[in-house]
C-alpha cells in the first residue's frame, strides 16, 4: 500500500501545526567524574536543560511542512535504508513493538506491513493525529497499529508489554535517560530488545548538528545504568548511523 503524495500533503496541512515535533529535545550524555551523587545528579539535570534548549531551537528553525517533508522524504529513504533496517530486525510477524518517538510513522507502517502489532508512541498530539488519519486512509486495523500519547518522562509501558522498542533518531531527545530507559526495560518481555538507531558523531550531510549527538559509548554507559546488560553494536549497516541492540 502506498500513500499518495498529494494526499500526504493534504493531511500535513490539515493536521500538523508548528508546535509538533517528535519527542521533546533534551539532554546530552551523562559524564563520569568525582562529584558527589547529589552534585553529579544536578550536573546531569543542568546538562539536560542545556541540550533540550539547543535541540528545540534547532528543530524550530524549520516549519512543520518542512519537518514532515524531511521525515518522509526520498532523501531520508536514501540514508535511512529502511529495507535494510527491516531485514536487520528479522521476522517480527508475531511481535508487539513500540515505535518510540514515532513522529509521522515512518517506521510504524513498515513494521505493521511486516506483520507486527505496533504501538505508535509520541508526545505530540498532531503527529498522533497524522498517524491516526493515515491509518484510517490506508485501512490499518487497531490490531495492526495503536496510538499512544506519552508524556516526556515515561514511555507508559506496562510490565512485559512489548517484545521490542524501536527508537530511531530520537535518543538525544529524551530527558533523564537513565530513569526513562529503566522504564523501557521494565516494559520489555523476557528476551525483549531495545533497538536504537542514531547518527554517528561528527559533521554529516544529514541529521542534527554535531553537538546535539550522543556518542554510542555514552549511550551504552547510560543504558547499563538503566539495567541493560547485553549489547550488540552494528556500525556497518548504515552509512551515517549506528545501531545498538540491547536487552
């Protein structure tokens, strides 16, 4: 099933406002030092607020039509290589997956087409409305795609609710990540996996500015603090992005 370009544009104009962005942009990576626990926690919060402001400012340089076109563009297809990502995920036909920070549903519909039961989770009402309308237009059932409006500090997962959580180009937007991903871990079933896809460090022709990114080694350290123990890192599948799979 394909969503016609003129219909997509119509939906964008009808349902999306300039306030709509994917998950709220927040803080940069945790740093280890010799501060006391309280001082260290405060430093992390300060860093979070600083990064949040920078990322929000960057996002709001574009209007909503520009943002949606960027999320759904052929240019994104070229670097995101969704076919390769879906092959990497393997057989998901019997799985329940949360697309965390779903935005316009770039991966939501691909996951559903592969047979997964997908929760499209985002903090923004307008992106949720966009997915809801597209879902209706393309005749996806509630068993295939459900919508979940989430707050900034909680994925709202029940214990053991999903088999996978997919997080694409969103990690650096999450606030208080150690606490947040502890909740994600609790929401995974036995043997369930968190898959993070995000941009490598440095200046690239795609993705956010270099100072908004989180190095994959820092991501792994944060996820270890959240309780994740097993890590598989893929640097070869995508040109500009790494993949971290963990449980």
